[in-house]
C-alpha cells in the first residue's frame, strides 16, 4: 500500500476501530459514538455508563491492549446492512444508542458496518462506518501508535446533549514519524500562549469578567501598541483613510444588512428600558458602519477606490466550550478595512491587498498558503453576482501566478473570499488575513457612484483584514516567537544589571535614563540578587532581548558589557554604540539580534 496522506487517513481510521475494540474489552460499559480520522491522528467518543472517567493510567492500559489486538493479525471486513431497521433494533438492544441514532439518520445511504474478524472468521468488533479500512491489522505498527489525552465532548457537539469522553490518539506508518510528531507536540506545548501569557504576564481572562473577554496586561499591550503603530503607518502609505464607529446600533441596521437573517444567533442584543420597542445590537462587525460613512458623500469614478480602515472592536457569541486563551474569544478587535471600487479597479485592488498581506507577514518571518472559498448553501444576492465575484478573485490570483486551493461552499453568506493560512515557526497553519468580495451589501444599502457617462452605478465592496483579529494574531505571535519577541515588539528590550549596587548603580541609572530618553524600553535591576541570577532571569525567564552589565571597567570606558538572549556574551560597546545598534534593529523591525549580523 502506497504510504501517502490519503492512506495515512485509512491507517488512522482503522486504528481508531482497534482503539474502540480495546476500550470495550477493558471497559464493558463503554458505548460507542463516533471515531473519525483527523489531520494529525484520530479520536473516539465514548459513553461510560458505569460512571467511570478515563485516567492517564487507563490510556496506558488501552494502548497495551491495542498492541495485543494488532498482533493477532485481524481482518477488517466491509458488511452492507441488509435490514436497516433490524440493525437499528439490534443496536438499541445492545445499548448502543449512539450507533442506532446515526444509523437512523443514514438509513437511506446504503449504510455499512466494518467488522473486525479473527483468523477463524469470528467477529470480534463492529462499528457503523463508511470506510475504507486497511485489509488487516498487520499494516498497523504497534510502536507507531500513541494515545494522547482525554477530553470532554458533547454528543453531536450540542451542549444540551450528554457529555461524552473523547480519547485523542495518533498513528503513523513507522515509529520515526511518530517520534517526530511527538517532538512537535512537545515544542507546541512549550509555546502554548496561555502558559506563556501567565509566565510573561501578558494577559488574563477572568471568570468575573466573562468568558472570552481579554485583559491586556502592560507587557502585551506594549506589543500591541507597536503592531498598531505599524498598522496605521502602512495603511496611510497605501492610501487608506482611518475611521472610528460606535459599539452599538439599532437592530434595523442589521436587518438592512441581512445579518439579522443570517447571523442572529451570534449577536448580542441590548434593550432600551425607556422604549421597549427599540432594540440595539452590540456590533458583531464593522461593515454596515463603513457603508453609512460612504453614504455621507457623493462619489464619482474618479474618486474611487475609497479604502476605509478601522481597528474596530466587535462582539460575537461563542459557546463557552469553544473559548480558549486569545485565539477563541467573544470580544475582539478586527483590523478591518473596506474598499469601494469600480469593476475595472477590482483585480488591481485585490492584488494590492495580497501585496499588503505578503509584505506584512514577511516582517514576522511567516509564509502563507491561500484558499478560495466559494458560495455556501445559505447565501444572499444573485447567483450571477456570485459568479462574477468568484471569477474576479480567481483572475487576481491567476494574473500573479499564485497557487491556491478551492474550498467549495465555505464563503461568507454575502460573498466569496480568499483566506490566507499563515505558517508559524514550527509549521502550523493559522487562518488570519482574508479578502471577501461583496456585491450584496452595496445593493442592500443602495450606495452609488457616478461613472464616466454620468450614470449612477453600484460599487463593488471588498471586506479585508490583514491580521484577522488582534487577539488571535497576538496569540499566534506569542507561540510563533515562543514568547521571545524581536526587539521592535519586546515589552522590555534591555535590562541593566549593575554588578554592585554600592559601586555601580549611580552609573547604571545614568545609562538607564539615556536609553529611556532614546526611546528604548529599558529596566534597571538593582535588587540585591546575584548578577548571574539576574542575567539568567532576564534572558531565560523574562525573555528580555539584552542585558547590559555594568562594573568598574564599564564605568571607566563609558560602556556596557552586552549579553543577548539566545546568544550569550556579544561584547562590550560604548553606551552610544549600543544605543545606535539597538535603535537600528528596532527601526528595521529585524527578527534577529544585531549580534547575529
């Protein structure tokens, strides 16, 4: 069997059945739910009707049982169910209520079982499954499987239904690939932005505040300030105007926009006490406000494109179980922009945005992949406009020779989109930037421009973000850099450490003030701890970029002995030399220390 991504999925799907068989062998009360393969492994959901909760020790036992089963060289056999109603009854009689529910749902789809059999043809295990599977368990390497963790999961993802126990696992064709993946998981664990957020005092999410609402502590607020400064500077260079809009608006605005029909379950509502008929919505997005700003003036084809940008905070309802850290929140700030243009300008504007994304991600040493998402089942507007929109996005990417995948049916309800999946330092992909083409909202709000023949025409509207949301992007950045921000972003760029507080602190204070006045984010550590402790804490624990040590020699030469994070000692520089080198590193937004140059 050729070992590629497709067959790796078959391997994992087959191994998930072995895991389920092992679980039911060790825990007879376990009832099966679903067990699909995923991008990195597989999982299976179980209902342990005796009330037992899986432990780490249980995972070890299950894994050992799986290895026993694999050694038996069992076969996987596809079985077309001849009498679906009889099989549904059989599942119910066995207490397999989740299988029965799934089979009831798919009874008209020629449903099949996959049966695991021993060498004598005896059936040992079965599950409702469309397959395909491996021919037999000899293809599964016992030393290339790993059970990873247990988590809770609602049946069918519905929080009103029973909570099941989900075992996450993975399987590879060989132990070397498994070990590489486990090493990757260890690295990802070290980079977890929630852990680093606490260690580096970056942010917090408090229960009394509400789930998915973030408190930005001074350290991460400093990082955000630098990114916002970049954002404003670049937008003005690229011809955008920056606006600000309110946090709430009458529900009528969202009825006009169509969000009330397609997005209501994700919106927060506010009722005015003095008028029970007047309802407001806490804004889930900025686009209708930008259209209202467009409506305030008259435009001709000569005054387009109009590029309008806002760092706009929005609020969207999320299930509590889906919230986590900075990457899944209910209140977030979008680096939102809308471009109003003529059909003739469309492709050039899309390419200008792609350039903006590419230039920005290069600053952070991030590559990206691209997807085109097309019309979903639930959409608004005319199909002809959707076809034109999709063609326009394709033309823009084809014109520049850009490779892209097509994600059928995953566009926004108002238009198709280009999604940029950025790659972080350890190869994970994250969806951030997007370009969404919209013929619908301009028509719903009846906005116009005057063309060269004096006719009133409806402009095309592009929705666009570069970072996506500031919260999510900062969570990604923390993990991308493993908390080791480059100097231009770092909350503290330099820590000054006098060897002796009695002899060296006065000069250290002068250096501190000079650096601070030069715009460097600097701290002075005059605690009575040892010098080595303060250096180690600064560079390793606090992940500060540089430590400047000051002793007798440094005072005499008006210099600092510099140590760089991840490098160690880099030499002694005069105070002015060091400031110049660091300022250049900051100005150029370099990802590496000047000491590596």
